[in-house]
């Protein structure tokens, strides 16, 4: 393996089932010590991609390389046990008749002393020292998850594949266990490919996110870049609720209730969607019908009337009908803000937080 070889490299990976490509030309790389999240809705091909990389299923086309070695490709299909990857699934798959220590050490090579030392090292790393003689049924869900993690890491795999590993855990415990797991993975220096359908989980854990839809990776970037520069409307909407304004391009501009927006590179007559998130809407009370002065950053204020307001715990959600009677806009406001239905307010949106996309075909 050269210093340039990534721990995992996938090129043109394709799997066809029932005449339909469920994985369609997937490309991705994961470096040692990096956590990459394969993120997308249920049924988009995430788990099938993971199974192909693990060797549990066979690709119809494409290539998979692990530490520079081809394990899947034309004329090549190494079985899972010869790939040297770690696997961790949502059901943990612990052996109920074995103790915690026996589960972690299952399949380890080396002398008895070497295996015992590795098991003890990992149990300490996952904060389960002293649990070695217990059985899985005596542990909480979070403790079982940590045993499964220790077992997956015990052979020192260069690549660890994780399929929704936190989905069975209580919501109150999940964030802490994710953080603990991430610390262990970073300490081991393992390359991780984590499958999830939860954007919050991907944002919390990933160095890089590969957003998947319909068997394809539509965008791959660091979490911040994916959130602030989405590839299309659906990519923006996957991470949060969004507002949409419909408009038509004329002279590289499009008119909206909030003034004109630039639409460079789009031909006149192109229908577009201007997408922005509720947290980027600024509210001002109606002052006898006079709105705040326009600013370069926020453009022209538009008048809306409150339809309803709800307190969501950390923020309030306020829904508006705009002056044209058909446009709906939602705003989020920190803490408690519950104006009565019918209250007129002025709304402004930051231009640098708006995205202009050609209208989606299914919109």
C-alpha cells in the first residue's frame, strides 16, 4: 500500500436487482482515520452499497479497493473473510451464549495472552472494564452497542462498515453513545463508512457526507459545505425544512415578493425555485403598514400575516401567508414567540442564505 492509497476506494459500483439499478455507478473514497456517512432516505441503496463493499453481495459492475488491493472488480470477488473489513449492524448480533470478553475476542488470532490483552484494551476503551464475565442479556442497549463496537474493532480492521448502528437505542442515550463511539474510532485510526438516514447523525459524526438518492451519490462534501451549498432543492430539504418561492428568469433576474434575485447562467423563461430555511427569515412588527428599509443583505421586506404559531421547545415556529394570498413562508424564532393568528409582520430573508435552482421536474 502506498501512502496515497485510501483505505477504501469505490469506482462505478453498480448492482441491478429485478432489472432496476439499486446501486448505480457509485464513486467514493474513505481515508484512514476518516468517518464518511452514506446518508439518504430508506430504499436509496445505502445498505446494498455497504453489503457490496463487505462482500456479502456481488456487484454487477465497478471496482472496490481496500488499502490499494482490489477485492471486487472484473473477475475478482473476494469473500468477506478475506477482505479484512469490520462489520457492525443495527441488531449488534452478539452471541448470547458467550460472555462479553468471549464476544469481543471471537475470531481473534494470536496466543491466548495476546487475545486477552487486546480484549482488555478494547473493553477499557469502550468503558466496559469489569464487564468481561457478563452475558449480553445482562447489559443495557447502550452497553451491548459498545460490546459490538469493541468486537468489530478487535481484529484491527483498516475499514469498519456500520449500518444504522444507533437506530435501536433510546433517543435520550443516542447522542452520548455516538460521541463515545466517535472517540473510540478516532483513537483506533480506523476508516469508517457509516450508513444512516438521519441528517443529524451524519452532521454529528462525519468528516464527509455522501448524500445518496435513487442509487446514486448526488453530492459528497464536508457537513458544513453540504449544508451551506446544497446541489439541489432536495439536498437542501434533506437537512431541514425549507421555504420555496416560485419565479421565472428574465434577464438573469427573477422577481419575488422579496425583490429580485440573481439567476446567472439560466436562460430567460426558466422556471426556478428560490429555497431558504426558516431560521434565515427575520421578522419585524408591522408599523402602520410601513416595513423596514431594504438592505443589500436582506433585499426587500415583504408583508405577511400569521396563520399560526407553535412553541417547539428551543424555538417557536411561525407560519405566514404572504400578501399575494398563495405564498406560504415559515420562520423559526429562538425561545418563545407566539403572535396571534392574523398579526401582520414584515419578513426579510438573507440573500446569502438563499439558493436558486431550476424547478425540479417533480415539483
